[in-house]
C-alpha cells in the first residue's frame, strides 16, 4: 500500500509510474517470503494480503497453491496485481485497510512491509485491526510486520556506497537511490532519490520520503487486544545488506 509523501515532477509521476516505482523499490525484497509461506501452509482457509501492492507476496503464495486475496488503496496497483495473477488463484480489490468489507472469512491475514506503521496513530491502527479481526475465521491469525529500530541495520562506514535500483520501461529509465533513514520525533523517515531519464534524454529527479510511525511489538499487542485479538507470539525477519530486519507480531482470533 503506497503511502509516500514526497515531491515529484510531472515526469516522475507520469501514468503508470507509481507501479514502476513500487516494483523497483519493493519488488525485489524476498527476506520475508519464507515466513509468509510457513504461515500460509498452516492456515485453514484463504489468505488476505493487506497493502498488497502489485502482488510481491500474494502472487508468490498463489503460485504455491494458496488461495490469496489482495487489498490496496491504489487502483493502479490493483490493476497490475490482477493482470499478473493470470491463471493463479488470486485476485485483488481496491480498498482501505482501515475500513473494508469482503464477503470472505480468512484463515490468515498478513500485513507485510510495515503497513501498520503507515497509519497516523493508534486510532487508525485499531480501526485496521478491528476491521481485519471481523474478517478472520475463529482461530485465524493476523501477522503484522513492523520495524522497531529502523537505524539498527545501518551499514558501517567501511560498507560500499548504496547503489540505485534501476529499470528501463518503454525507453524511460527509472532509478531509485537510498539516501538516508532518520528518526524525527515519533516518525521514522525513509528517504530516496528518484530519477527518470526520458527517451529524449531529459533528466528529472525528486526526493521521495516515506513516513513510518515509531511502533513496538508490545504496543501492537495492546492495540490488538482492544480489537479483540490475542497475542500469538513474535517472529523475526533477518536484516539483509539492503534492508533492516523486522518483527512479525502474530495475533489470533478466539476459536
């Protein structure tokens, strides 16, 4: 679920660019996939992917035989997801994770890539948790990924400089370079430099900031209790050379 609040030129925001940026910046991440596979294998019933984007996780699970639904607030992401789903047992709808209605009971709902931290505060998070709980079957599980220490995976001074992620699409070259991650009060800011080179050679660039609320597992568990979900344990996703590690909070609906 895209929630960047950064400046962008018309060229960087050309039609279809949101999907391309999402694919460049998120599509290659795979450190969490093994955990989502494990949880899906033990789930009874279909899987819902909140903030599914273009299908990085959902289509991975669907390719392994799981029935997966996706929800994302960006219609362009949903359209790309459904086009890529092809013959897979998967489909996505546009909707807000804080207030949605699907006529399905899920055995597993996942919220990868720090979705919960994109919301403005406790009220919005509890709204999401409450709405999600209403879609879980008895005994179903909600798995929420959060970053508790966004600076914990920062590389040392001897590490090689970060390289941009880049892609060429229809003669346009897109490049996204990680700049820095900073803590600003109750927010963590992930900053990247986005650049495009048009077919005519014109360069456009803009700094893109993604704002994440600071959040820890204990707070998620307390807010989930207010939504009628009980604590189901914690799992860890290890850091990679390009990404900090994260904590997955498991929450269960009473059987």
